[in-house]
């Protein structure tokens, strides 16, 4: 799978490509259906396969901090999309020029001229073009004009409701990780590079690996029982996601802090992926560090109990 962020880095394959287009936030089962259908069409027609997504998320571009929490940053998306192995992932910069592009220009210049697309697959709720006013019917009409087959795939339902990123966000917010996993088709995870922190956790007896989220709003917050894939191994642990009100009342951006059980060593600069298994409690502000430490002891015991009862083995990938 090759990531393309600039057309100058892309050499159009003569055979053409099949392309799945979407935001793919969380890469849930509905997204997976779209991409797998695209890959099937690509194989049947002798085409290369590609996925087009957008950075930043269009809602973040238009709404800023008012946009819903993203389930996945770009690296998280690529991690999940890699499981179905398309040939290319095109990361389109969603800026003012792209947002104002009329539908025909998108089809003629981007899909036809730049990418040599022969087949496009989207979800049934897909919209595009200036203002998002064009739909699959417009895509089919324009596609026919430029020799591009276009089709839409119906969504996937769970308990009678269409699976969507909005549904997954709601499940995560209430700590229903079993249903979230069912909707996603995989455990919810977030990953990144371990950064240097203030080492207060170490002084409290709970050293943490700190991972910046690199998104405007976190999709969950609180204390969680987790498993962490890093350095070729998987570790049990407990994780706090939030702004750490007991430590820094002025903090606005959320951070992942994860305490790995039975780990010793240096993780700074290493990549880690955190898999969320169960929520222990909401994030709280404690009156002093003594109270914080006492609660951390309780949290660790609760996490150990959860992990012992729900043994979930993650195959190392990071």
C-alpha cells in the first residue's frame, strides 16, 4: 500500500485504477464494505486499487473545534485500511480550493486526468462538489461522460441501525466497547509516538507513556483497561485519556497516558498502539497528589481484574 499526498509522486498506471472515496473515519464495517467492493471490481477488471480520503476531515475544515471528535487521525486510518491492502491511498488536502471545486472539475481533472480512474465506488450517502450538493446520481452522469463507471454501496446495519462514525462515537462515549467493536469490525485503538512528559506519574509510582492525539477533540475520555502494542510485544495496562485536571487545570488538548504493567525500559520516540477494552471511570479532578495516587492504585486493581477476566490477546503489529 502506497500513500500518495501529491500527484507529482504518482505515476498513472496504464491499466487504470478503481477508487473508493470517503472520509473513512474509524474504518467501520460500512467503510470496509465500500473498499472491499472496490478491490473486487479492480481485480475483475484488471485495475489497480485505490482509496481516496481527505485531510483535514471536511467537517473540521468547516466547523473547527465544533466538529465532532474524530475516531481516527491519518495514521490510524492508514493502519486499519492497510488490513485490506489497496495499492494506493490518496490523501487529498481539503482546503478552500478543494472545497469550492465544482463536480465536473473534480471528475475531469482529479479522477480522470490526474489519477486515470476507470471505476469509482462510494457509500450510498456520498456527496461531493461545492457545498456537497452533488450525489451518486451526479457522479454516475459525470462518470459516464469521462469513461468512469460509478456505483454506490449500501450501508451495513447493526441492530436495525445503519453503522456510521456517529454511532461509533456514541458507543465509545458511553463506554460500550463490545458494541463498538462489533460496529467497527475491530477493537478501537489509537496510536502514536511516545513523547517526553513531566514524569509526575513516575514520581507517583505509575510511569506513563505519553502519546499526543494530534486531533482537535478526543472521541473518549476517562480511565480504561487497555492492551498496548509496542516494540514487538503486547502489554497489559491502564490508560487515561483527557486533559489531566488534577495535574494541569489550564490544559485544553487531550493526551493519552498509559501505564504498562510488567514493563521496564525506555519508550521515548517509539511507536505504541493502545487498544481499549473497558472503561473504568470518568476522568476526575482530585484535591491533591495523595488522593490521585490512591485512586490510581484502585484503577490498576480494577484494570487487572478486567484484563484477567477478559483475556484479549492482540497480535503485535507496531
